[in-house]
């Protein structure tokens, strides 16, 4: 299997294992500063309030799980996405903002609890750290029943692996670490090593990101990458973009740490941020600078947001998929997780061409069901794609026959 990280997915619509057609206010809110600011018009003359009342962030301890690049031979661990799945507007909006649900549910195998049930999720490239109500016995039972095999222990984690699409999961009370694609074993161990404080972490090698995490904390969704915020704040050494949801509104935020000795102009930063975040729905904008950390926030009242949300928007399913190969066909199994309306599933070849299932793609696809795929029709590689009722489409699973040339 091959997957692309969300930050890549936002820039390349055709990327594998990505949201193919981004939809919904969640992505727009989280990535509003990711584009080229040279195309953003100047201030529109509106006068924004200054008291945004940004709610406090969650604990910044997630940074302890992020190993430095190079640990265990992993050249790049990836830009960290931090999600608080339970803090996505579910209590206040017709539908949750759902960026965690959109990105994580099609990526992570089903471990016995849906993504929305975790307290925090850390996504770095092809690996995910999940924290919250993780019961090792229950997760282990789910994994073993869905095609994984026990693979011993590492530190205080139970290890599980599967080989039809290489994946590794490490589980202990309160924490699960999951990875797929290249270096899946190494990535899981690197996160466990970082959590134990036994290897260098990203904030050790890049202290600016550690300071940024301390000031911003965990949010509904935030990407720690110096892109977007770095275009608003000159001399930025680290940056982050994202959003948070609270009973007072939706908070679009960007943050940056400036270089030592820099003297950023709050007025200039506010002007550039206001231009980037300008919207008829924004009722307050605030820029603060404290100890070289710049935090920029724009607030949209929830009433304004409710009027633009589609209450019927659906989210991708979370499913563990398995593949069995036969001489003439592939058997794609729904091993565990959400039931899926088969009318929302499409089969695509390596070049994006659409194919039909021989059988199993009709009606509701549930755990234990099998989709039959003709090998001669799709070749050595295929993708399973889910499409929602709106214009959202996401890749659920990708398989390449290990016996194929070049695999």
C-alpha cells in the first residue's frame, strides 16, 4: 500500500490515499493560509474587533511522541498533524467539522473504536499515534480477528502485524501506534522510542517547534508546518495552521516563532493576516506576540457557520481491508469496522480508470463480506474509492501485487 500525508494531499489533488476532491468548511478553515498570499487582496477596510477569546489548547505533550528525522533510518518523519477528534463542533453544529474524520478514518485500520472516540490523534506521514480509551485486550482481540498476527512486544507495547498490505500496530493502555507503507515497523518503534524519551525528538533538533507546541497546544486540527503562517510572518523559524471549535465560534488560527533578534511588526502582521483571513463571516481578528511567538486568530460565530453547513454531509468509513490473491482474481475482504453502502464504492486501476466488481459490491458491505476483483481487468494494482453524497471522494485502500515487476 502507498499513502500520501495530508499536507501533500492538500497540494496534489490526485495523490494516492488522499482526499481526492476536498469538500466542506473544515478543510477550507484549516488551510485558509496555505495558499499563495500574493493572490490575496489587501484589507477591505473593515474594522475587526480585537477580543477573540481563543479557548485554551489541549496539552502539548503530543510533541513527546514525534521523533526527530533520521531516527531508525527514517529520513523524514513528516509534518505533524494534531487532532482532537472530540473537539470538532459535534456539540454545537449540525455536523462536526470533521477534519480528523475525513483524514484519519480512511487511513487508519479499525482498532475497535472509531476515530471520533479518541482524545487525541497525531498523524505524521504514514504513522498515527492515538490516545484515549485504548484497551489493549479489546484492541488485540479486534486486530487478531481482522487478520493481524501477534508479533511480540516492544517496550511496554503489544505488537501486531499483517502482510497482505504491510501494517504494524503497537498497543498499550491508553495509546495505540499504527503505521503502514514503507518502514512501518521502524515508524512504530520510532514513536515508541520517542514516547519513552530514548531517542531525539523533533523539538530537540528544532526547538522552535517545541516552543510553538507549548504556546498553541493541541486543537481540533492543526498542522505544524512552516507553510502559510511563514508567509504571513517574516523571519519565521516554525509555523502552524489550523482551527478550533468552541461554543463561541470557529477559530481559524496561525502561529509562528520568529528568529532570535527579530522585531516583528504586529501592525504589519495583522494586516497580512487580516487580508488572508478576510471573510464576511469573520467578526473578530487578533494578533498577539509573546516571547517571539506570534499567534493570529480569526473568529467566525457559530450561527454564521451553521447557515453554510450541509447537515447531510457524510464522512468516509473506517474499515480494515484485507486481500487474498488467487490465480485469476483478488478477494478484497471487509475485515472490521463500519458498514459501507456499496453504491458509494468504486474500483479504480493504477491509471485511474474505473472497473466493476465481479461480485460483492451491491447493497451494504459489512465485516466478513468479500469483493471479488478480476486480476486480468485491473492488472497488478488497484484502488478502492469511496464517494460521499456531496462532492467528497477519498481512497480507502490501495493494493499492489507483491509479485508484480517493480514491487
